[in-house]
C-alpha cells in the first residue's frame, strides 16, 4: 500500500482478500505485482466463470455431430460432406456503453478470431442488441455508435452480417447488451485446438503490436457494474483495425492449410496472459515467455501492461523450430508481423522473463491461471415478491387496445441491417428481416455447392425471463426452433449468451440458475446439444440489475436447399392458415402487458411435445414448397405476426373467427402460413398426420387488414407505422415511400 488510506494492490486489481490468500498458497510465497495482475485477469468473472461454472455443467453438451464442445474457443459440429461448422457467441456490453463504436467493433473482431482459431473461415455474423428507450439521448447515441461499429468492422473485414435482433427497453438504459455471434466453416481435417505441445516448440505472436488499449478490459469492465464516474474506464476499451484482422485471417488459414501450426489461440480477454497460460495448461506443458520480445506500439510499457493488454488483431501460434522460417515467410506474404516470444517447456509452469536468458519476472503454474480459479457457490434466492407477481394476472386487452398495440409493435429494423453488407461471399439465401438467415453450404476448400444450407437465428425475451427465468428461457429456445422451421431447417447445435445482473445479488444468481435449467430442459426435449456460450454478469448500473436476458443462437441444417424459403409475407389470393393452438391464453409477459405496466402473471405454458410436432410440420411444408409466406407468432403474438406479414409485401387480409383474447398473448407453438387455396389440403393432411391443430382464418388481399369485430386498419397506415418508427426516433426524419 502506498499509504494508510490506499487499498491493497490485489483489491485494486479486482481480487478479493480470499483470492489473494489462495494465490499465495498456490505459489508458496506472496505474489509480485506482475503475478497479481495475471491472476486478476484470469480469475476475473469474464475469464474464469467463477460464479457460473457449477451451474453450466447442467447443460447437455454431447451429440452425434459434436466435434468440439464447450471449453475451446468455439463449438464445432460435423455438417456432412467433410465439412464442419464452428460457432460462437460473445458479449461486449460494458465496452459498448462507454465507447459504442470501438466496443461493438472489437466485439466483432474478437468473435471472428474465436472462429478462425479453430481453423474455420468466418462466413456469417449475427448481432442480438438491446438498448435503452429511444427517447433517451444517451441510448440513441449508444445505439447509433454500436450499429456503426458492427458495420464498420464487419463490412471492412469482409464477413456478412446476416441477422440478429434489436430490443429497446428501459431496463437497458444504463447497460446495453451487445452480443455478437459468428459462424465459420472448415474442412474437418483442418480442425485445430488451442493447445501447446512439444518441448522446445516456439510460441509465435502474430498480428498487431501491443498497446495500452484494453488493459483491464475483462476485470475493470466485464466483471463489475457501472456507477458514477464509469466514463473514466474508457481507456480499458480496445481499439480495432479490421484490415489487420483480414490479413490475420488469411495468414492463419494459410499456415493451417500448410500444416505448420501445432496449436493456435486468439488473444482476447486477458491478452497474452490468457493465450500463453491456456495453451500451456490444455497441453499439460509449460512455457517461457520473453516479454521483451513482444512488439509494442507505445514506449515505456511495464511487463504487467504487456501481459494483460487486450490489444486487438493478435494470435499466438505454436510451431516447431523447423517450421519457423516458412511461418515467417508466409506471414510476410500477408504483411502480418510474426515474432517468437516464447518456448514450450515440460515444466508445467508459465515463466515471464526479460529476455530468454534474463531476469525471471513471474513464475506460476500455468494451470493455476487457467483452471484453478475459485468456483463460488453464491447464494440463490427467489425474489421476495415473486409469488405476488405470479398471481398478478394482467388480464386481457380491451377491444380498442388491440389496434393500438398492433401498430405500436411494428418496427422496420432495416435502418440497422441495411448498414451491413449481408451478401459478402454471395452465400446468403435468406437475408435479414426474416425468421432466420439461410446460407448456401459450400465446401470451404473447393467452393463446390453441396445443395444444402445452414440456417441461423438468435432469440431472447427479457419480459418472459423477468417473470419466470426457467420457463422464459425454455420459450426462447422453443422460439429459435420454430424460427429455423420457418426456413425449412432442423436444429443442430446451440450457443448461448447469458446476460444477467450482479451475481452478488442472490436474486440474480437464482435467475441465472433457473435460466440454465430452463435451457437444459428445452435442449434435452428438442435433442439439441449446447456447444458453447458466454456468461456476462454485473450488467447493472447504480445498483439496478438488467432484466435477465438469456440469448440463444441456434444453428440448423436445410437438408435440400432447392428454393428460397417463402419468407415473411402474404400473397394476394392466398388463404391465411394458423398452425398450432389457437385459443386464448395468459397475456403475462407479452409486449402488450408490459407496455400497459402490467408486469405480473404466469407465462403461457409450453408443451414441448406439441411444439416439436408443430416445428416438424412447418419444416416439412416449407421443404415441399407449400406456403408462399410463413411467420412464427412470438413477440406481439398472433396480431403482431399478422401485421408483420401484411406490411412485408403490403398485402391486406380479411379474417374471421379469431377471439380477441387470442390476438396479443405470446403463447408458443403457433405459426402463420400464406397458402394458395389449392394447397390448403396439403397443410391439413400434414397437420392431421402429426396431431397438430390448424385453422383457416380467412383470405389475403386488398388494402386493409380486417379481423372481424376487432381490427380494421388500412395497410398504408400499418406500413407507415412500421417504416417510420425507427428512423424518426433516431432523428433521421420520415423515410420516403
């Protein structure tokens, strides 16, 4: 301590007194400043999952197609034809609040590296986003900066952003959520893991020089909540260079194709400390690191700064001495810096030296950084008012409220996704704006089209999870399954981004535990393995936790991609058919109830057997080309889905026989189809064979949306509400027709 009032160094670095004592016990001596800094980032919540590990083990992670499950940089699944798919989702929430452009941009850069470190070429990005209300100036600034950061990095690096979702809600006013998913493909024989091996092999640092940006990112930002003065943490936000990342992608894939790499690891959270300790620990070896050899872009950097900096666009490759010259030659070809900074040893220890023959600055067991962090069994407690909230049923909307809610729920998000290039690689079959994205599956080496497709969706609903984290998370998984069905895909693997508040609050830990159980229940019921994920905690500002927001990313396969999916929309002259349960249900957790300030009640029930049957029928009908339009009923319920289908192609509908109480609830397992009259019999036969309810609601066509006795609005009015809401809120004026 510098004086009697200063806090101990370990506390300043985010370590508890107990953790500092554990480190001393591991080393058999007090740690020095560098060692404390290394433990502080590796034992941070972001890197160690110390509050969530004991809960995450309850998720099902095995499946016939799974090649790599949780624990590596990305999950990898076999998709046939000698091709594997790598998938990962991450969060960059806190950095994006402080510095929206760079926070979001480096979130994209980091997720790309997670993918190509497995040997996969990134082919698609998705961005599930949550912001505060658009009448709040800071929230608008954050939203605009985040969207610009995602487009600026993704477009420049050359990876299409093919979908995502955006939610505006007051609970994210001081803590936005910026989650980013990446999908990549690789020939199965190119799969490589982040492990070091071979005594005497070399650790080669690839890419950018190391600077002071991002120091403390995982401990200062991602493992603590926001409070007054948080803007002072802005230097902990990384700064990205997408053009360097593009060169790094090509250099790394070239090295892997040439068989020159024993193991490889990206430098993200915790920087060099993470990359060196994890590769050594996974391989059961040690490593000597010459910190003086690390290229730097700022003078006077201390060893602890070099080892914990999260400067972007860097990779660590393990190569044999015999391969070094060729590695350097190929990196030079791609204009990528390559520097030997370490050597693999059999000691099991990570040593940081000032020159390979110089002073030993740090000496710790590599595994103690990687997998010896404490695992906390934090107290869990139901919210004290839970029973009261569950009993506080929101009721049902009055007749006049339905039209208002229908129009209020319409929002064209193309202002966001038109800033993204979603046609890079020319693989995108279903672009943003639909229920799920679809990409042609081409062989990553030959470029030959397999005739099949990959489908992607991201889904989450904070309203459902705030009321009942277990049931709400299961419903989010179910929604993702149905979204894939709407493009003719069957689910293959799931990743998750678990965004929650302060884990030191027992109610938050209860929410997290319940959400994990809900996800596990649904994944087992639907036969979906969880191959990876991310836990983002301490999403709070001034002591206020965000609503629990588990986000799922679901990868699916289209077995025969013979045509484009029908997409969201009605065709004039079609019949409008509802598949799934049609009657009234609880409005708890619905967009209507939340907007009316009625945030209680019990969620509508999810019958997973029924849901699987509905998904199977929809998938089969889409594969057979039966519907000309399709859309699942989720946020906004049946009325919201109808309105979105109407505005998508500016085709009206006249429907009858729908009870007002069935329009705005958000019960699962319902899908709307636009079907030519001559093909309704095929829908009836498929539904009957699966035991699925169905109903012909009426006809599509005309310039009005009429739901007999309840709604009667002009299509033009609905289109205007949909088209103008987001641009007007963001100060862009009214969009042209």
